[in-house]
């Protein structure tokens, strides 16, 4: 059995739902469930279903923030 592993660099998170993160290749992931979200089209608008509610890409772009870097040094 062969196994392939793909690693994505997550850079952005949504301000009102920090468990949803975007990669550098513009894919959306739910880090709580470790799954990739599918882009959906609803009423002529393209977006994602986040917490069971549809949000367009234009709305989500305004709500993106960089993932904060936390430095936990032992000393």
C-alpha cells in the first residue's frame, strides 16, 4: 500500500471563526475537524459554508487576519 502526504502552509484565519484557516494556495481548511472545505456556488456567488452559514469570498476577504505567531520559550 502506497501513502502520499501533502503539507499546506496555513497563513490566514477568519476573525470570527479562527478554526477556519486559508493556505497560501487559497484553499480553506477546518482545523478543528482536519478537513478541507469545498468552494460552493450559491445564487451566483462563490464562497464557503462556515459554521453552517454561507459566506461569499468578497465578505471573507475583509474578515481575514494573519495567524498570530506564539513563541513559548521554556525560559
